[in-house]
C-alpha cells in the first residue's frame, strides 16, 4: 500500500521546525516538572526527551534504511543521549538534523518505518510533523499556555490517523474494530472520512457518506479527541448517530 502525503516535504518540515522551536522556547521559560495529562508518569522534561529521541530515531531510520540496534540507541555516537541541562538546544539540534536528512533524501528514497505502507521517506516528514505538533500542544497545555494546532495540519493529522495509526495498531495489537461505521467531517477546513469494518478488515475512504455515527467540528479538536486528548474544545464538536459506535471508534486512540 502506498500512502501519499497531502502536502510537500517542505510544508511538513516547516511545521516541524516551528513546533520544535515553540517546544524548545517553552523549556527555556516554563517549569519543566509539570505533569503531562496525556502521558501518565511523564513531565514536560521527559516529554521533550521523548520528542528529541524520536527525531533522532527517525533520522537514523531514514538515513540507514533500518532501525537502530539497541547498542546504537545506547551509543553516544549513535543517537546522542539526552542533555537535560541543555534540553532546549538538544531538542533543536535533533530537529535540524532530521530535517536536513529528509530534504537530502527526498520523498521517493527507500527507508525503514514501522507502518503498513510502502517504505518510502515521504512518510517521515509527515509523521514527525504530527508527532511534534501534538506533543508541543501537550507541553503548552500542561504549563498553561494558549495551545493551538493549525487547522490544515490538524486535518492532515486526521487523515494520517485513519491511514497509518489505525492500520499500525491492527498490525501489532489484537484490537477489535467497531461493528458500525464512523463519518468524520471537518467544519473549518476541507476533510471528510468514512471508516468501517468489512468482515473484520479495516476500510477507509475520503468522502461525504453517512455513517452509523458521525463527528463534526473543527479539525484541531477532532484530531486531539482521536488521540485521546482533552482539548478543552469538546463543546465545538457535534456527535451524531449511534453513541456506542462513536465511543468504540474513539476508544482506539493511540499509535
């Protein structure tokens, strides 16, 4: 299966750079021991460590067409260890290195990644832009800043969630798909999807079609709800139809 990102590599990498800088700036000005609601047991500093390591891990996978070994992950010359005392610049450095590698390789280069689609580098700019944006949102929300997500990026994140996240979960975990169909409709930007189970096989189309349940609203709170986040904007969402079907689809949240 081939997953074609909606936007260009540069578009995703511009978002990656912007969200990384917002996260790094937060580390310089806010308390880093504040807990992250969506990541139990983690605080802001631990979340920054996670994001920076994911950037380095993705860069290694793209550059070497394989995942790093356990020894390479632990090796200071491999993914370089977290520098808590220099966390903002450490976070920035990983993002810059990732973006440089992805631009050099181009979207059609072979790569390794864990998703059930063709192993082309085009997956990485999109995945890392969304990973960074949502976790930047987590951090800003935690420290009481006005967190927001770009609507176009959020709509693309919904698309990626249905195209990559759910198939990956199905491939690695024994989860049961809901019996009914779900229609998701963005009201502030273009974006509509229908997802359902066909004799246990996952199906998704981008279309305006009636489902057993529907969720309408702005792209950002829809994306955050799919990822199990309390966005504070739930009153902007309009659930319709079978409540049990909607609840079942929303309970899948995760990557």
